[in-house]
C-alpha cells in the first residue's frame, strides 16, 4: 500500500471518529433546548390538536450521554483509534500480547523447565507433567486431532500407535517442534487411467488383508512395484523418513473405503502440520511430546 493511500485512509478514519463525536455533541445540544416543564412544541401536529413536544431529557440521563462523549475523547487521546495516531500511551496489541506472554513465562516457565531435562518416555508417567501436557494439547492440538486425540479424515489418530513419521519419543518431539509436510502425487495418468487405479487400489486393499479379486490384485501388484515401492516399500509397510503410510495395517488417514482409496491414488493427497517451536518453545514442546507419547504407550 502506497504512502498516499495509507495517509488517505488514516484521515478518513479520523474524520469518521472525530466527526461522529462532534455530531453527537451537537445533536444532544440541539435536541435539549426545552427548559419548561410543559415542553416546547416542535411544530409537528396530527389529528388537528395532537402535538409533538421537545421535552428535555432528565439531567442524569443527559449527563450520562455527555460522559460517554468525554470518555470517547479521552480514550482516543490515550489509545489508537484516530487513523495512524498511536495514542500517547503507545499501547499496541503486539505489546499487550508480549507482556502477557512474558508474565505467563515468568509464572509457569520454571514449572515447564523442571520437566525439560526428563526423557519423554519417563516424563509420560509423571502426573503433573501429563496434566500440563493435556492442557497444552487441548489448546493447540485438539482443533485438528480432536479433544480425544482420535483424529479425523486427514488428521492422524494419536492413540493407535500408527505413526507416519515414527512414534519414537524424539520423532514425536521433532514432529511437534518442526512440523511435517506430506504430499502424494496424482497417479491416475501414470497408471493408465481409472482401470490402472482400480487395479492398484485392489492390490493395496489386499495388503491390508481384505478379500479382493486375486487376478485384479496381481495386475495391481505389477503397477505397484513399478510406481509405489519407492515410498511405500516393496512390502507396503511404508517409510517414516518420507511420511509414507503403512498400507498393511488397515489404518487409513483419508478413509479406507474402496472409493476413498481410489481417490487417494488417482488424485493424490497433501497434508501439513505447522511447526510449533516458535510459539511453544522447547520446554512446552517437550511436555506436549510426552503427553502425545503417553496416549499410545502404556505407562506405569
């Protein structure tokens, strides 16, 4: 946005805010001229003798309106609200947020720090740490993975011990800290169209132990060995280094119906988990990793 455009909108907002306050002040003054108990006729007459009178507001009500106007003026002097004018207090949303974060870190930082040096697997059996980890999960993770951590289509179930990028403590922590980005390309064209997709899907379902047409599955295996083993491995057990899922356990991130499997093969899939290290920090990420680890690992 150019300086001219920014300046224009700044003055536009000033005109609306300032002009609105001035207009309200004169509106109150103009509609409160009557000073007699009977009221002053406005000149509006209905049914020959029914008149509209300009009766003054009760003083307490009038003063309340004036107070709101003076409050608005004071507020706009102290805080942002008049275009690019920042207010004499210099208040900003960013500054308020940073102050709240600093206060929270000062209060809770030592609590998180005491758990940071404890290994994830050991921390998963610490009740105090898990209580903190559960609150972190609800605040930062439940919107995608669900409040019960059982996931949704496109968002992994964190309780079933099936991990795209590995379920070891350091792998879970790395996923939380640095995020993950996975992509499966569309294979419909390379596989020769819908018929090739159907054959590969049939073979993939056979890997998961489903009853399928063995002749179709055998034809699908030929294409699978040609196009899919680079990520999913020859036996279909996947590759955690790439985030390629295990196709033999009948657990499906985007749905396990024949239609969903064919759609995944034909159109591809893409998913992204954002990195949490910047706003959570290492200590909180460590506790959160321990909590996630505890969901699928029994602890004493």
